[in-house]
C-alpha cells in the first residue's frame, strides 16, 4: 500500500514537472478508453435511439363513393381532321362556350365571369400566355376538359361529346389565346390513344352505393305500401268469392302477397300459380288449407288475385 501511494506521488510530481511527457505516457490509455466507448456506442446504437413510444402514422386514406354516371355511347372522331379549325367548328364552339364556359371564364375569356368570382384560384384567363396547368395546345386543353384540374375549380366536362369539346377548344384558341401553340402528329396520336377517340366508347351506368341504398329502400317502401293497400282491399271485400278464399287459405296475408309479388311467372297460367302457392307452403304466407281447394276454387282464386296484383 505504501509502495502504491509512493508511486502515485511520483506520477503526480512528474505531471507537475513535465506535463508534456506525462500526457505522452497517458495518451495510449486515453485512446484505448475512447475507442472502447465508441465501439460500445455503435454496438448499442439501435437500442439507444429506439423510441419508447411507437410512431402512430396518420390515416390519410380517403374513401369516396362512386359518382353517378349515365349510360351513353360516345361516337368515334377523327382527331387529325378535327384538329384543324374550320369556320363551322369555331362557330359551334362559340355557342357551346356561351352555354358551358362563359359564366366562369367571361365573355372575353379573361376569367372574370360572375360564376367564377368566388372560386380560388380564379378561373383561367385565356388571354394570358403563362401559368397554364396542362398547357394551351389542343391536346392539353382537351385533357383539362376531359379530366378537370385537381385542387382547383375546373371540373371535368366529360359529359360533352369529343367533337363538341374540340369545337370549344378551337373557339377559345382562335378568340382568346395569342399565338396558340400547335400540336405535333405524335401528340395528336397520343391524345387519340389515351381517350380512344377514333374507336368511340360505350360507357356503362354507375350509381353511388349510398344513392343505390336510398333507391332500393324507396322502392321497397313503395312496394310494401302497395301490397298493404291490396291486402286492406281484400280484407274488406265481402263480395268477391276470391277474396274469401284468399283469407281462408292464408295465415299471413301480407307474406302471401309478397310471395306472389316477387314472381311474375304465375300470371301466365293457373298451373304456375298453383306451383308458386304450394312451394314452401307454411313459410310463404299460405297454409295447408290450400290442399282442400277444388279446381273451381283454384280458378276463382287465380282470376281474383291476377286482377289485384
């Protein structure tokens, strides 16, 4: 212990008297310690930087319902012929522009129409050369009319036939756009292929799920109301024998009428009517009492219900 203390004193005196020499002696030890700490840090980097609270990613998914689309046939067009402006096309385009575009873009195409005043950004000023989202070539304006501009007030005008869209484009390019740039043959070919202009198109109808549910619900309610009226009329009918037979052979008149209303084949002849009635009997609103009906009763019941439903 005394030797250790004496050795420490000597080292301290050495540091005081010759600090540079002492540092040179201690430098290898300091370097080794530094490297050791560095290796330890690197080997545990994942653990050290690990977050204690897991990251919660925001749900950026957006569920949109279908839009209503009416079935229609889009006739084919020759884009290379219609890409050339004619007086007839420009005149037609002016009329269509007045009907579809003037409310926002204005009579002079400066984007100062009354309908566009509340839009942000404001409608396109056709007389200004710069700032076009898609460009001012025929093919580029066609894309805008076909698809609209996301995030802006420009909606898609895909309900307008291709030839009419091209007429509008020719009008605004001739009336408002100074030195309107021309499309190359390749650009027109790409436009044709993108939108199947030379082939035409058959668009199938589609309806949003929410609208379909409302429609089905409304139809169902209407049917139930009609059947309820028929049942009330049958129950209050004390004249026709067919009404009496119906009341006698049914245990659930509303269900029986629903069964008959869901099939139109039984109207064709009495034999098919009998098959509908006895099929799944006791669960279709009718009862086993139908088995006691005579041929005349079946005929009377069939003729009576055929007039009611």
